[in-house]
C-alpha cells in the first residue's frame, strides 16, 4: 500500500525528472530506502530525512508530508537567509503595510521578535530559544 508520503515523494521525483538513484545520491540516502519510502514500506522517516528529500526535490516538507507538525519544520529549517530573501521580495511589491512590518523586522533582533510574539494575546504559543 502506498502511503501519502511515499506517493508525494514519487510524484515530486517524477515531476523533477530524476530517478530514485539520483534522489538517493542527492540526499545521501540509499536507493533501496527511497524505494521503500515510495512503496510505503517505510512510512515514518525522521524530520532530517524529510528535509533532505524536500530540498533535493525543490519542494516544501509539507508538500511531501502534510502531517509533519509545522513547528517541527520551523525549528528544523529556520533559514534566516530565506527570510531575508522573502522580505526583499515583498519589498519589491511595494505594499505599504508589509513594508512597515519589514522595516520593524530588519531593526529587531531575534530576542526582540520572540519577546514581542510571546507578549501577544493573539499568538497561540510561547517561543523559547534553544541554548
């Protein structure tokens, strides 16, 4: 039985037009492991494995496995360079309200952002920096 994760990996791999062997080479995983994932014989890979596969296939982790908790993905993949690129892309669109937010983000430290989010009543969780 093919599970959703396996189906999505196979679909993304085919869309990228690469073989299981190439995906294995790109991720450092074995070809047999990729085959087992696609066939649903292995259905609970670590987040690290999902990240490797998603990067190799140029997709988001949640595109492969929608059940992966969003905060696990956030913790594992927080990429400040990507955030910076996203901010620059938004700035190019010249949306006044977004630019105000972006300017604040540029000036704030990570600690300040966490403190701000934690102080908000409308933010559903508390964030702590790992030490």
